[in-house]
């Protein structure tokens, strides 16, 4: 009897537990659905499952190398250039095509503001008294002073010097190389040299280890547990700021006190002398945070583009030959040991068309988020305040409406006036257009010059798979065989 009683009790408790879980799940699902649908005249779409929404489908299309598929499938399904979904834990409206891009870019700071997942602020902590939006606005006030073409002109030679040393130490006298790790080393070296005047290869390599943890964890699942990429990124970010960047800042300020600092010699110099509207200088930790963000922003995107330049030049010998001819004309015009200059960059027109076509077909960044700051209407659809908006790069770049035969590699698309406005958007647009666009152009062209004047090459894995996680990269790092040009 007692055994029966206990068995009955356990069964009742189990049923009670199952009922509680079921009711909780139902409540969560109902809340998820009501939050999603309790707005009139939303764009068509679906919420997916509670909490996750359609995040897995959104990420999976990138993992299989077709990031535009999530967007284009829903455009066809709903017969609409705007649709609602639920990704990264947020109700989101996806705007597509030139019309959607134009709307977001021209309404920046009016109807929408930039938005990053909460996990980003844990890796890049901002001031306790200002928001990420305010920090971004302050940063962009003085950053263009360093990144504008006339300021960057004097750094072309420094980029070329770094590129020559990079190729001499890591490419020459080798039969085979894996391109992606090497382009990461190149772009990181250039950034360290131009941002903080760090030029010691040993220190740069030492810094590169924790830096890779930061870059890998930015868009990892935000689970702050031991051993996760996200936890490693948080710890590496703190280590870089406190052990490296703060020490560099301290030494630079000492140089300034002794009047040994050259005026505006690198971006750190600009930050140390810049003031806000109230005449206040940034704190050292704010400067360290922003330098770290710049290093990350200039690293993975440019290195991925340089890697895909190698891929397409390997696959398309006619394109390679034209780039080679253009670059060798420049090389032959230089005296022995003479570095590239701004006039040389201006002559690399076909090479830049090639790089732009690489950016069209394999944009490093697949899109970006905004947040609605008020209720508004887009194409007759209501967008509620607080909802997130996402604009997709590849779904525009591979739209045959804007680019006939979109899968074909055709640098002539960028001749003359080039693509229609708001159709080629690898650097974004509007007030939040990537301020490093011109910096990236110089870095990529200097890389192309030093690459083709030294080598021809072939891919060791023809048709190597492309993945997005979150940057678009070759799945195996693009191993190639090198064929040095005869002297």
C-alpha cells in the first residue's frame, strides 16, 4: 500500500511537472506570437519558433555558402521586397533591393539608428554614460580626418613597404601557401603600423593570437561559459586593451609630454588630440576600445577580399593577364626600391574594377542591422518602433535586375559611371557608410600589386566551398601553388 502511495505520488508530481512545463511553453509561445503579430499591417512573414525564431535558417544559409538564399526564398514566397522574421532574438523586418537600401541609408538618424546585438557591447564595452549610438557618432566625427583620401595618400608608401616585407617573409621561397591566414597577417600588420605605429613582426604576431580570439567571438553564440568562443573573445578583448593598447597609449602620451610625438603620425595621435563638442578629450580606455574596434573592422573584411582576389585571378587567366599588365606598367616606371605612391594607385583602374567585382560576388559583410526609433511606413507596411531592420548585401548584388547574369565575373560592370545607386553596397551607404572604404581600397590594391608582380598561382582545391561564419571566406583557407615570375 505504501509502495502504491509513493508510486502514485511520483506519477502525480511528474504529471504536475509536465503540465507546468507545457503551460510555460504555451505561455512563451503565446507571448512570442502576440508580440510578433499584435501590430496592424506588418509585412508578410513568420515568427519561427519561440526565442530562436528563424535564426537557425538565417545562419545555415551562410554556413552552406548561400547567404542570399534566406532572403531570396522569402521574397519569392511572400511576393514582397520586405518581409518580417525573428532572428538574433529580435522581431525584424528585412528590406531588400535598391529601394530598401536607399530607404535605410537616407533615413539614418531620422527613422532608424545603427544596432548591434547585445553581445558586441560585452566584447567592446562602451562608456557607462553614453550609448553605443552616441559613441559611434562621436567616433565618426574625427575618424574621417584620418581615413579621407588626402590624409591616406601619405600612407601608400608605408602600406607598400609592409606588403614587400610580408611577401618576402611569408610567400617567397615557398611552393604552396594557404592564402587566408596570410592575408590576415598582412592586413593586421598594415593596421598595426598605421593605427598605432607598431611595426615589430614578433610583437604583432604575439598580439595576433588573442586578437584572433576577439575576431572569432564577435558573432559567436553569446554563451558566456568557460571554453566557448564568446568567453574567449571577452577575455582576449580585456587582455589586449589592458596589456597592450593601454601600454602603447601610455608611452605615446609620454612622448607627447616630451614633445617627441610627430603631429598626426597615426590614428592614435588623432585620438589623443581629438576633443568632443565640449572640448573634452577621450579617456585612455575609450581610445583603447576604439583602436581595438578599428583593428577588428579593418582585419577580417579586407583579408577576406584579398583572399577572394587570389581565387578569382587563379580561375580567370584573362582577368589575371590584364591585372598583371596594368601592375607591371607601374612597376617598370619605378626606380629600384622605389615605393608605390598615390599617383600609382590612381593608375590601377582595371585592378580596382576587378576588386569591386570580387566585392560584389563575395562581399565580406552580408548585411547590417538598424533599429526603428519611431513607428513608420515603408511601401504601405507598418514598421513598429523598437523593431530591428536588416538590409542584405548579397541579395542585392546577385539580383539580375541590377546585374545581368549576376553569377558571371565581369569587371566591366564598374566602367564609366558603374552600377546604379544603392545597388553596389559592400561598404553600406548614407551617414553610416564604412569610413574605412578608401583605406580598404588602398590596402587591397597594394596587395594586388605585390602579388601579381611576383607570382602566378593555381588553386589546390578547385571549386573550393565558400562559407559565411560570419565573414565570407573559403572553407579551407584557399591553399594555392605558387609559380614565381622569372626575373
